[in-house]
C-alpha cells in the first residue's frame, strides 16, 4: 500500500472524513488514492483560504475535525489567515500540506520554501513525516493532536516520496484523551467569588457557550445573582428562545469599559481575560477594571460543563435558569440600514439555523435583535482575520446538511474569499448569504477617528476606505460563480428575498444595498 | 512629526512612491499620513495577494521597488504566496507590515500572531522597528536592502505606537551599492568553455534577459557558436523582432531533458542550474546532463551585462548578434484551442506591450508563436505560486501607463486573485486580459499521469481537476468587479475582441472558451 492510501485510510478510521482542498502536483498521490479509499468526501475549493475556513466551519458544527490538503508553502500560506481564526477559536483541524520529495529538496526548485516556518505560527502541533514507515502513525498522531481540548491545528507535512512509496498499512483510530477537569481549588475559588456579593461576573468563552455548560452557567448565575456574560468572539454559541442568554462583551473599547464597570470579581469559564482588539493612544488594553480579581474556573482546555456542574452543586444551583423568551420583531419596512437589516434577519431566522456572522459593523445589531428568535447557533469571526464568513458557512453547511445556514457577510470581507460561493454552488449547499453592501470598509472609517488625525479622513485616506469606485455588483459576481443572486434596496425587498431563499434548496445570495446616511 | 509621517517621507525620498495596500486599524496612522505627505500613490486592493503581486509587477517594469502596506500577520499571510513568486524572481520590494502597539502585545489580542515568523520564509531582509527613533533609519535600510542586487523582499514590521509617537523626521534616500562584478576567473572560465568546441550552452536567467546583457549574450553566442538559452521562468524578458532570441528551457521534465541532451558545458549568467519543477518517481531533479560541467559566469546578484561585456571582449565578439526577424502569423480562424489562441495573441501583440503570462498550459504555445512579434516584454509566473497573473498585470500597468498590458490568464489561477480586476477598473489601467477558460486545472490532468496510478484519473480524482460544475461565467464576474468583458467562442471572435480592447482605454477581459477535445 502506498503511503498516500495509508494516510487516507487512517484519516477515515479516525473519523476525519471530509477534506477541503485545492491540490497540486505534489499532492497527486493523495488525489489518486481517493479512488481507492471509500469514505472520504473531498471538497474542491478555488482558493486555499476557502479550504481552511470551511474546515473551521465544519468543525465548529460537527464537533470533530475535517482535513485540509494544501499545495506546498504557497498553498499553506493562502490558508494561513483563516487558520489564524481557527487557532483563536480553539477549533480542531488536521492540516495536511504536501512537500517536495526529500531527494528533490536540495535542488531548491521554484516552489520550494520553508513550509514548517510558515506553519509554525498557526499550528498547535507540527510534524514533517520523515519516511513512509511513519506516515500512518503520524496521521493518527495528527488526529489526536487536533482533538486535544479545546481543539487545535495539527499540521502534517508530507513529502511527495512518502506518499508514493510502499508501507505496511494504515493506523487505527487514535485514543482520544478526555479534556482535563478543573481543579477543586478553582471550583471552590469560583464559589467563594459568587458568594462575595455584588460585582461578580461569570464570563463564558470558547466552547462554554453551548449545551450543558451554557445551561449550567445560567443556573449558577440565577442562584448567585451574578452577571452572566459571553466573550465578544467565540467558536459557537447556542442562543435564541428557550436558552440561557448571557450578555455579550461589546467590541468597542469605550463600550466594553462601560460594560465591565463595577465588576470586582471576574470568573472565567473557557474565556480569557477580555482585552481590546486594538491598542489606541491612551486607552487601556485590559477591559476588566484594573482592580478586579480574576478567577479562572475552567481554562480553555478544561471541560467547562464539568466545572460548572461542580460549581452548581457547591452553591446549590438546582433551579432551572431563566431562559430567553420567544419574541421576534415584525419584518421591517423602508430603507435598508444596519438596524432594519437586523430586524429582517431576526424576523426570519429559521429554527435550528446556523448564523454565520462576518457582517462586521452590521453584525452586532443583528445579534441584539435576534435574542428571542427560534433556537439557532451563532458562528462569528474569531481571530479578526477577515474573509472567514463565506468559507465558514460553506463548511458549516457540509457538516449539517439538514439545517439552514444564514450567512451575514460584509462587502469588504466578502471580497477576500468570494471564491467560496463556487464551492457552495458545486456542492448544492443550503446557504443563504445576506451581503451587507455599504460600499465601504465602514469599520475603518470608525477606527480612523482613534488616530487623532482629525475626525474626518483627508481625501487620500478616505479613498482607501471606500469601495464605491467602482461599485461592485455582488449579485453579478455571485451569479458568475454559479450562485443565484438578487438585489434588495428596501427592507421589504430584503425580507421577501431572504424568506424565499430560506425556503429553496441550494445557495443564494441577496445583495442588500445599505443606506447609512 | 509622527513616526508614520517620517516613514512615508523616507519612502518618497528613496523613490519608493507607489504603495499597494489593504490597510487595517493598526495601519491607520500610515493612512492618515498620506494626506500630509505629497508624492505617494496609494493603490487600494481588495486582497493582500493582489497588493504583493502588483508590487512585483511594478518592480519588474519600473526597475525599482514599490511598497506594500499589510495588516498584521493575517494580512501578511494573504500576501505570502505572491511574495514567494517575487522572491524567486529576485524582485525588489519594500514590504511594510503593521503590528500591534508594543504595550498591547503581552495581552495576546485576537489578531496577534508571530509576524516575523510568517515573514521570514519570504524575506531577504527583516526587521521590527524597536522604537520611534529608529523608524526613519529602518525605512531607509529597508529600501537599500530591497534594492540589493538582484533585488529582494525587505520586510519592515512597524508596531502601531511607533507610527503614532513623535520622532525627529525622515531619513534621506539611502546610498545604493552597485551590484558586485563577476570575478575575472569566472569570465576566463566561461571564455575557455566557449572555446572548447561543441556542446556548450550559455544559459541566461534573472535580469540577464533584457537590455545590454541580452544583446551581449547574443553576440557571444554568435561569435562562439554556442547555444543560447533562457531559463524557463524569469522576471522579465525583452523579446520579439529585432532582439536576440534565446531558446527557452521547456517546463516538462522529459522535454527539458531532450532540450539539454548533448550539453557538455553549461555557462550560467544570472541563472541557476536548471532543475525539475517537481520530482517524480524515477525522474532526475537536475535537468542538465549529469556529466555536464557547470560554469557560473555571473551569479544572480552579479551584474550580468558587465560580465558579458568582459566575456565578449575576451573572445572578440564584436559583430552584432543575429536578431529575431519580424514575422507574425495571420489571425487564426475556427475553434479556440491553445494553438489558435497562441496565433491570435501573436498576431495582435502591440509594439511595446507588456505580456503577462499565467496561462499555464496555454502560455508556452503563445510564447512560441510570438517570437517575431513587435518588440515586447514577457513577464511569466516565477515561483509557481498561482494567482500572480492579474496582480502582476495591475502593477505593470501602473509602472508603465503609456504601454499596453496583455495578460494571458488561465482560469484556475485567475480564481486565486480575481479581486485584482477591481483595482484595474478603479485605476483605469490599460490591461487587456485574455482568460483561457478550459474549465479545468489542465496541468493537473497532465501531472496526474506521472503518479503511476493509471493514465486516467478515477471519478474522485477527476472531479478535483475540473472547473465545469458549475462553469464559471468569467465575463460576468469581471463585469461585477467593474471591468468590461465579453466572451469569445471562435478564433475570429477572440481576435476581434482582443484587437478592439487593445485600442480602447482602460481594462477589459475577454473570456475565451477553449475546446481542447
């Protein structure tokens, strides 16, 4: 059996059975082996940033890793930005990168580069397979590493000769270690904080915003009277009617400082201490009050549900948590603004939907408006590397074909990985994309004010934040890539178009022309 | 004066006066300074791979570096694939990457990453500015490093606080060292090789395929009777009627081995020994005969024209070189194939055109057919990292607004950086793109045969090489991005469309539907 076949059979044995790829010559043995090994779904993308972002979305929904298959250093590099997001989300991902045959490396061929050097900054685990006898074991080790809590990027670099040489066969599925449990002292410290009276906040992050952990956190907050909050960004949150509803730490520094004011004890569950996304002259980096005590109940790699269950026991939080009531706004009318778009989205989210949010300045209003929508999952950008929305939606739809994916996508970010639409068309995915077209990098116009260079950008600066010369016809681009698309210029048109798209199979894009004046 | 303004003034003083960018919050001070500093042209791109590829194209034509301005690690990562191409081409490039403020780094904010780690594999020079007092000097050092022969990528990482703090002012233009001269022994060894009789080949690469170096190489070959060849890939070649016309080393291993058969002495001028792009089971990596003597006349960083002038003197090569005759095919008719497309291109290349070649399997026939076209420059992909064509054409057109750019672009590669079309529209660039739409990664179908897995891919492998499900409407995508486009299904239609586009101002795209059966 060739090394490539052993690699593939080991992946399938380890339940890594979807591979997002754009392969090249050095990966041809892997491609050829796809016809020998049943059980692997290979999904072609037109660009590696789509592949890595889709693998992220797949894992956030499926709860287990997909593989990527990338072509040498440049193919990896194209995927790094979305690997950065996945790394920040604590998402499991088996990242396979082809390399030249070992004997070819001394010749420094044009496509040769330092692949391990490029992979290091985004990889929690990194290995180059040294010889064909190691390929099966390395693949199993990569799966185990990817699934190490909370989830990490395991990069396996496979020289071409290792894929074409003969080996003994695949490895069995690796044993997976359960996530470590929080220390008893941590649970007791959290309980003490909750008993200390006012000024305590329970802050959930990572994988604590779903399932048993979220429910238990709601009970703990109800019993203790503490504030319950979720991190600004997280891999996935279960929310909507009938679920616990933590507040969300705002994005902006001034808003976040106001939000955290009065917090004297901050209990972290899977979250890291809240910090500013960017530094600004004179502004603090840490968003919690400087004198607040920070207590870690569960680190990101520890089991949040277990820690919260023990905490709930300790403080006697047996009563059900208060849950979000079912309430959604009526569909809006009139001009399209972030506010009316938020209402349209909130009015239409189907039960069980997966909402992907890379609407940037448009995303927070949609979040606010949809607190009482039918139960759904929310998947935001996590590492701030734009171009994640369309790929994330693609992977999420492959993980859950029975659910609807509603992708809230800003225009500037959409331009980064617009190629994802083609994969959505190719695979017939049930993704409805709402393209927030404000013809600007609106967030930069806001961020510019913080430079101290005057409230309004000069002409040179302003032109770098505008996407209106020429205006992009997003519906036309989408149709060119195979996705049916239409354009909405009023809230009524938007609601009608989104409603119709959500009832039809396959992907659609609705370009919403936003009037921000 | 703020650090950002000093940086900008130092760039302009050093004749780095075009900047390709997609900035973010950490680069806002640089953006703000654009309105204080005259003389810098900031060109917005929708994706960083466009910015780096355009900077490459600019430098190949202008002969001096452009700057990039990239947003933190992810922005840099998006530009790495085309930086890889630029590195392989020996192209000068000042690569500026924003970083978080130093005081913010310990908080490990979501967008923080190991920027220097990502930059290392593609940078010949790399520095992080330590404090605002160093920013002007570091910028001048980056310009000097970028321009160190043959040209390299100089990456300057600028923490945000360094751009907003006050400093003394800009630095003057750095002194530029001339390229080193080849050793006398190297010139004598080359002369001896040329006098040794048959079996000698003079192989030009790097910057030796233009200007005085190319002309002198033609004279040397004529005088000595040696074969004159150019590397498969190079930053820029001046060619066409009235110019010396070296043969070109073929891409395929079998073709290249045949081409090199009988070579007993290989004299390198700016070229590296020819090696296979990829390794294959049982195939050699070195394409020169194993017993051929390899003599280096001028290393890539040495002055090729100087070395060839001294060699010409030594062997008495005073007579003019034989030059390519003016001859171009009649415009073709009938179905569109790589062969008829090549004839259409050759029939229409305008004098002084810049031809950008990322047509992959379609590029070599176009090269062959256009040997006698009016004088023009040829800019191919250099490092094998696809997605360079449209960005390269963008930068070339900005460097030479008075010339026509003809971009031969394969479909699979076009999908990587299609966003470049928007920048072409925004800047009104005279770029005519011929989109070779064969609805496949045709080169992979050829490469697959080398896997030894059977001549024809199985169904799983085959679907990863086809772009026909759904077929992409490239003309529609181009129009959506603001570039007028039309579609050609016959050779007559193609010739008419390209001819018309070349007479009109601004960018156009002609989608050529190729029938390869």
